[in-house]
C-alpha cells in the first residue's frame, strides 16, 4: 500500500510549550512520547499522512482511527484469551486541556476520513453521542420483541460508534442513584447480553458491538472520577490517551482531498476484508514475542488510581494488535502488529501516569532518605542519587517523583549552590541527621 505522498503542508506556527503543558496534573511526570513502533503499517502511514496538515496529536488520531475502524469491522473478527472472544473493540479516552488538548481536532481528522469512505453493504457506522442512560444505550442496539401489533422489529445492525466530547458529564450520569450505565458499559465492552430488569417491558440486546471514544480534560477527569468507578472496573475498559496541540495551522488544518480520498478507499477495502474473518490467531513470531512480553504487560503496579486504570492490560493489548492486523489486511496477528500494540499500550500507560502522577512506595522513600543521610553534611547531588542509589535505573522525572514528597514533608531539604564558574548545582540533605 502506498498513500499519496503528503504535499507540502500548510505553514506551521510553533506551539508555546509552556502554554501546552499548563494542565492540572502532577508536573513531575512528563507528557508521554509516542514511539515510532506504534506507527506501524497502514495505521501508522495513515496517521503520518494526515497529521502534518493538522494541529492534532498523532496518538489521539491513531487511537481514534483504530477505534472507529474496529467499530466498522464489527465483532466477527476476534482473538481468544481466557476463554473469551475479543474483537477489535477499543474505547480510547482522549485527555487534554480545553484550550490546547486538540481532542476535537483529532476526532475531526478521523471523521473526514471515514465520512469519505464508501463502505460496502451493510454500510458504515454513523457517529452518535449522548450517553445519558444505560437504558438509552441498550435501546440503540435492542433486540426485536415480535411481529404483533405491539411488536418492535429491533435493530438489525448492532454496531454503534459513540463519541462523548464531554465525558465528565458521562461520569456524572454514572453516579446518579439507580443508574445502570456503569454496568451496561462494562457488559458492552465485554460483549455480553445487555438488558434491563426493572421495566414493565424489559429491554435486551444480544450481539452488540459498541465502541466509545470519550474526551475529557485532566482536571475534570481527576475531580469527577470516583473510587467506585476505578475499583469497579468501568474505567479500565477505556484506554487513556494524552493529547495536546502539536502546532498551529492558521490556514485551516484541512487534510488535502487526494490524501482523504486514498485513505478512505483503503479503509473501505480493509473493512470489507476484515468483516469476512472469524477467529484471528498469532503467527509463531508473534507468539514468541507475546510470551516474552506477557510478564511485563501483567506486571503488578503500586496500588492506586494508575494501577486500577490499567488493570485490563492483556485484553487491551490483544484488541489493539487485532485492529492493527485487520487494518493491514492480514488474517493473522504478526510480530509487528503486536509490537505496535505494545507501543501504544506503553503510551496509554504513560498517559495514566501523566494524568495521576506517581506516588512512590514508602520503602523507596525511606531508602532514599537513608542514602542521603549517610552522606552527612556533604549531602547528595541528583547525579549521586541516580548513580549511587538507583544504579542508573531511574529516569530524572522518576527520581523527582520520589524526592517531591520527601521535600514536601520536610524529611529532606535541598540547597542550591552557585559556584564562581559553571552552572549552579542542587544538593539534598537529610533533616534527620543532626549534622544537617
């Protein structure tokens, strides 16, 4: 496949990094970096053909593209794990600041591509919005109730693509007394039967394929998320994706028509192929990579919001790898598809860390205090800590995450030294040592 060569993009205006990063999140954790491995194959080529013309972040475009393609291709192509079927049903939660997150911009890019695609019968999946209740969501994909005078023929096409630009409002709906929306969202992601049991005429939906893309700001997401939503398993069905504006496009940020047309044709062709596939298995190379990475994917994380948000790592990676493979037109998940899925999952993991910050283990904090105290009045530099204590196995922002609470509660103090020559240096001292 070759996508039309990208014509010279419109003039760019550099983004003010200070403006971009002004978000109510823990500044110790840097904004995530999307690696080239995540931009594999057809998915990557599509993203790289459109982002030069847009202010959207490539990770947000990529995740939204995979999600919408998964909605169109339906539930028939699937992988199996833990005796369950997993279609290419992924639900990104795009997180970025109101003014600079470019969340809607990424959605607009993907909308343009899918609106131009001429999907084969039974056609494409329209975008809808408004998650106001669990009952309303079931009604979108309801089963028929019979042919009698009061019968309802139901909905034949159970594929639904939902975009929620105000996902914080959806979180509020979940908290209403008696709301069944959290349960329905979990069951929809799992692929189970959706039903209501409290109506005089109960609703039911079998075989539904519901994909949701939510947009939220870091501040409202952190303030609206409850422990029940995190611990109850609703949020771990979503894929957190940090987003921010990458540049300014004063001439409109429109994708050139030749690019839109060629990408649309590819999407239609790959969707038609994918809908004919049933179970998708991994190649031997992908199996070997999966066995090698499985322990890392399932690793235990420190208890907290990040761990709860990322607790469905395995099925998320498997579904992403399937979406990459189907978009490439493959009937098997190969090594490169799995690598791409792992890379995008790493980005999602880093997005959760960026969103919630890091809370280092108490033992890690205590060990660092002891190391600093052992230096006495000489103190320790950041280099001393990185090399002597952490053995060069921690990045700078990770060390800052451990130091920050120690400085806040007074167990460690810092002092800046300004030499006659060179740059100033910062040293750290333990306040528990009487010599300090």
